[in-house]
């Protein structure tokens, strides 16, 4: 792991330095919990006590799995071909919501590829509403659920599909027509949303 120092300026104008590892070991239950609860890379201002969150580039490792995490604001640069990512990275994600989603999928032992196809099929059926974003919520009682953001302001919806659709897509990945969506290292419906 590599220790990085970063200077922060709080809203109260206090300046202070924080340290964090830019290579994160996901085998730690504490780290996974911090990510899933939105506390990852959060720091407290020593002057006013305000919590500040940073979103630097980091690499996540879980055994042989490695993901490069980029700030969400860099996604559009990547999709426009203006940001090069490591072509050898197993996965690239943008922002903490995508990172948390991938960790959740890892914990539930699900493949992100059929999940992204399910998102694509749902969004296509809805006519690709510009503000609508789906995130994996969980798998329970043979049903895969997604959070929906952007249907209504300040509200999150939930939708689901039977897990057998996921199983069918997973079993046919090599023959699927969605190869552009599945071409890595960035596997996300966001790639196609920008094109439609």
C-alpha cells in the first residue's frame, strides 16, 4: 500500500492535511463497511468538526480481483476518449456509488456483467430517461432488486426482476449481443446511455 497525503480546506476555511492508502484491501470487513455506509475516505475538520469526503483515485484489491476507482467527474472524460485508463485493469469504476455497488455484488457473489445487461434492458424499456440511474440493491428470495434514482426529485425507487433472468444472461455471456457493454475494463450501462 502507498500512503498519500492530501491538503484539505474545510468550509470554515481551516486547512489541514490527511493521509490515506491509495491501494485498499477489500478483504477487510471494516473497509467494506466504510464504503457501503458512505464513510470511506471521510475526514473530520479539526477546527469545526465538519466531515469532509474526498474522492481521489484509488485501487481496490480483493484477493486476485483489482479495481481502479476514479472520481465520478472523470467518467465523461473517459467516455469522450479523453481519459486513458490502465487497459490491464480488471475493472474500472467511477465514483463511490459504482464502487459500493461492485463491492455489494462481490459480497453477494454475483457477476456484474449480467447485472449491467439487466440495467440496460430496463432503461431501454423506459426510453432512456436522462436523469434515471440504476444501482444494484441486493438479491433476496430469488429476486434481484435495483435502486432507481432520478424518477422523482429527492426520492429513490426500487424495482426488481426474477433472478432467473440474471442466471440466463450469465450463462449466455459469450454469445450475448451486448459485447460493447461488456468490453472492459469499464463495464457499465453508462457507456451506452451516453450514445442513445
